[in-house]
C-alpha cells in the first residue's frame, strides 16, 4: 500500500512539474500553475480592472505585443501588434474557431453555424447564407427602404415620449433586430413584444457571463456538475433554451406554411435546401438551421444596437459635435428631405463621428476568437495546434499612435480639408477572412439611424446625465454602456 501511495505521489509531482512548464518557444507570459494554468492570475487582475480586455491590455504592457497564457488545459495567445493581427487574420492555419463546452452548449452539442464554426461546413453555410440574403434584398435599395421604414417607426415612438427622460438601455435592440429578422423570418416585432424581449435579455445575459477566452465552464466543464448555479451553468442553459425554443417555434411555423417553389425569406430558402430531392449534403440540417438563425439573432440584436447607444452617449456629452453633425445634415440633406445612404459620400464629418464612436467604444474588444488549426510559427514563436488566439482590437484602437486615444475627437479621421482619412489601426469589423459578414448592413444601419435621429431630434442630457462623467461600461463578449437617460427634443414638429 505504501508503495502504491508513494508511486502515486511521485507520478502526480512529475505530472504537475510537466504541466506547469512553458512549451519551448511559446510566447512570453506569466508562469502558470498545474491544472488551473493562469486562471487565478486572470481572476485577480479582473477584480482590479473589472474588464477582460483591460486584463489582456495589462498582460500586453507587461510582456510585449504577443503573450502566451494557459487557461485550464488550453493555450491562449494574445496579440496586439497591428501587423501581427493582420497576419493572423489572413493565414489559413489561424482561421479556426475554438471548440469547447460553451460553443457546443449554444449549438446543442454540435459544431454548427457561421460565427463559431470553421472548416468546409463553415465555408458552405457562409456561402449559402450570403447568396440567399443577397437574393432576398440585402445590400439593395429595397433593404435601405426597409431600414428607413423601421427607423421611422422608431422615431414615431420617440415622439410620443419626447421632452421626457428616456432610458437608452436596449432601446435599439428590437428596431435593429427587425431589420435583419424581416429577411430571416419574414416578420417584424413590436418593441413591447414580451417573447422577443425575453429572448434578447437571454442573449445579453449570456454575453455578459462569458468572455472570448470561453469563460470558466469552457476551461472546467466539470463544474456544471459540482456547482451548477455558481458556475453559471444553470443560467446559460436556461438562456439557451429560451433562444432555442423561440427559433424552434419560428421554424415550425415556416414548415407548416411553406409552399413549393416559393421563398418568402431565408428560413424558407434553407428549408427548400434541406428538402431538395437530390440533396445528399448532410451539412444542411434542422439543427444547422437553428444555429445559423441563432447567429443572425445574436448579431442582429447586439453589436449594432450597442454602437448606437454609445453614439447617443457621446453626442449628448459633446453638444458641439452634435451641432456640427446637424449642420452637415441640414446642408447636405435639408431639414425635411429624407436622408439616404448615398448621402454619406458628402457627409465626411458625420462619418468621422461614427468612426470615432466605433474606435473609442470598442464594441468587440477582441473580436471573435481564432484557433490555430495546426502547429504554426508567428513572430518567431511557436503557436501550438488548437491554441485560442485573441486579437486585441482594443489595443489597436487605443495605442499611443492615435495621440490622446481616450479623448472623443472625430477630427482624427479628417484631413485639413475635411476629407475622410483611413487608418490601418481602425478595424471595428475585424480584418481578413473572418471579417464580419454583416459589415455592410451594420454600416447602413448606424449611418441612417444617426442621421435620421439628429435630423428629427436634439439630444439633450437628462437631469441624471452627468455630462462630465466618463461613460460606464458593461463587461462581456461585447461591450455596452450602462444605462443612462437623455431627452429627445424634437427639431421637426
């Protein structure tokens, strides 16, 4: 018995020493402990900073532009250098997506969808989605008309609440979601629809419970059996069921009403593909359809809405900027004429304001995580296969090359003649092969919402709005402002 215990202890010590050893030529970073890796280090720093992207920023400042960590059993590489981010974004061996507990939980145990998938299935699903959304009108004049119609609904609601403080938190979620959901499911929702509000709340809650490295359950899924509530598993599971049931109801309604040869929306197009007589392609399944729709649902209800909330905050806080935008609208569009997306070509200042909001807000501070598909070399370091790679766009947007990066200053995107200038450190939609596929729609949404709102309203601080206070942020996979109130004072009666 003693020999067995001694052997077990020796083997455990040997394993612990091996597990705590940094791989040869792995990027520099803090030492890690057996089993947990750098989890405790990250947890301590998170308590101080309050935000995961600031934890990564602290690591970069300590160890350099490329940092190697170990979270649980997984290697994680942080990259902040602009040239390295560009390199990772175009090299095939870095185009994977992490595979783990959370990513499979949202997809009912599979590797499905567009956002968190890779390989041949991802290529096929992405290609099919883009082709059919284009057929349904995305990118067309009809799509712009749809956006404008939704904005006008929103403006009418604001008019009924004008001159009184309005809480901005999530007021854009349903209007923005309606725009993409009309193409996906052929339906728009009232802003008071309880079912959709519950779904959007579930999306928000999930995004705030994890980070792009995967969260504690990603690294230690066994915790769901030991401490299901404290680990967040119960909440994640409940939120996922809410979203999944909503999608199941929506898809089942389509199955009951779909007609051969007729395509009303994206779900119809997908169901036709599933039911095609000669279709032996098993990547087109009901589960796959659920997760593709979930990708659109989450993207449609989150990032654009968050950007618009930040936009409202900065324009309210900077009244002189707001006035300049309004003057440009008045000059280019007029007080009563209907703006359109082509107007942006003559509205450099407004475009610069939007770009500055995107830079400073950093909605997706690390983008969507990448995964190394194979062992690879980067900047002279070895990146092991299956390492999670976080591209720190926050650091690109906030480094010293911008000068006073913490200051809201739209002029940084304009030359001396007032023309827009580009900057290779500005990448709100990502870079390369995994660049956001919804970028064009998001750009249209943000520009048109901005121009219409400022054409119709003067954005004034409510009594509770401290114009000198820095904006407070909600932590999560994506960043959003904490709730604040403003007054929409009509310019047009």
